């Protein structure tokens, strides 16, 4: 993606349709962001599914659908520092930029330090 290149982000592209998807990877994404945030109900694949399938979805049903039809997974999906972002709107771009710029790492370090220190910053 041009935006990532412009930000000089060191990325690895993984095409779900060509490279596949491990069940454990999808399970991890679901655990972190939830199946409802991953399921692409705007895809052509979703529109051709029978109503009996789409009406009463559970996490297991949605998971099985996404494993069987990778087009049902919203894209892009970004994985970094045990975090997962889905989509590429302003919110996701901001979070990615913060990570690329090192702000995310600093925020995590600062939050860890804050947990070890009292109100007067005695650690």
C-alpha cells in the first residue's frame, strides 16, 4: 500500500486468498477484535449466502464461514505488537502511524512505568 510505503513502514504483505489463513491466526484475531469486527457483511460473498446461514450467526458459525470464504474477512488486517487493527480509516491510520513513529512503544513503556510508580513518581 502506498500509504505504508510513504510512512516507511516495514511491512510484510500476506494475501489471504493466495497465502491462506491458519485457523490459529483467525482465532487470535477473533479473540482480540471480535468476530463481528472481522466479518465483512458488505462482500459479494456475504450477499449470496442463504438467509438461514446469515440470520442467526454465532462466533463459531462466523469463524467457520470466514475460514471457508476468506472474502468474508474485512481487510486490511494489521498485526503488530500483539495488536490487531481491522480496516484503513482515519482511526486505524492514526494508530498505525503512532506505532510506526515509535509512539506506541513509548506509550506502552510509559504505562508500564506508571504502574510501578506512585503518584509522586517514586519508583
